């Protein structure tokens, strides 16, 4: 009877371990909605705008008049949030992508200190590596590459786009299929440019939206 009892306990623990491992490995995808704070590095900037109608000698040979514009950008962004997707590979590695959104107010001395907003959305692909310190706590590092899309309103209008890259580090604390997620990331978006302004008043130069941010979120795996 004692031997049978021990066998039952051993069998129970073995099956529990196997089922737990199988259940844990079934999680191949993770969605991470995040709220955060983001700050750009450079406040005083200069760009340019389309200052008149295009004059074309022949089709494709056009002169687009430009005028310089001074900007003072509020470094602390508003409406900062992100949604990230991860696809889990082996050895703690993941691939996926981030959509990051933030708004920065600006004023322009060129326009008698009138104010406006730069709304930025970053689409970026990520590669991350998690390190299993314990079953629950896992720090990570990651890198990403993508594009930053900025939309101007106020005295300046129009859109601008440029290459973006990021480095991030952080940690998760796992509770079943859920995880508390925290990260720091550095975003490089040095040359967000609009070289094809369609009408007078549209931005035709570039802005620097490089900066760093902190995010906190709740990850859900499935």
C-alpha cells in the first residue's frame, strides 16, 4: 500500500510537470498594450515650408519655393501609448512589432509664436531576447527598425516620414498567461522629412523626434 501510494504521488507530480510544460509552451503569441512617457532630445529646431506655388519649366522640372521656419517643440510628449506583438521563438527569443504614438506641441517664432501639434506614429519591427532568471521574472533586451510618420497641424501642415530605430530593455513578471511588463526604450528618429509638400504652408523640411521613453503594460499570451 505504501509503495502504491508513493507511485501515485510520483505519477501525479510527473503528469503535473508535463502538463505545465506543455501548457506553458502552447503560448506562441503575446499582445502588450502599454502606456508611457516619452521625451524628445531637441527642443529648438528649424525646418522649412512650401512658401509658394511650384513653377515648372517642363513636366518633372519644377521649382518648389521654400522658406525657413523656427520651431520650439515641447520635449515632453502627450498621449503616449504603444501596442506590441511578439511571436515566440526558441531560447527566449521573439520577433514582432511595435506601434508607438505620441504628440508634441510646438510654437513657431516665424508665426508670432502660434502653436500647433506634431502627432507621431512609429511602426517598428523588433527582435528581443528574454533571460529566465526565474519562472516568473524575466529581463529582456531588444532592437528594432522601422519608420516614423509625423502629421503637423497648426501654422505648419502636412506630413513627414523617416527611418526609425530603437533599442529597449526591461523585464516582465509572469502570472500565468498574463505578465506585468515594464521597459525603457531609446528611439532614433533623427531625420523625419517631407520633401514633397503639395501646397503652400506644408512642411517641406525635416524634424528630429529622437528621444527616450518609459512604458508600463499588461501582456497577454495565447
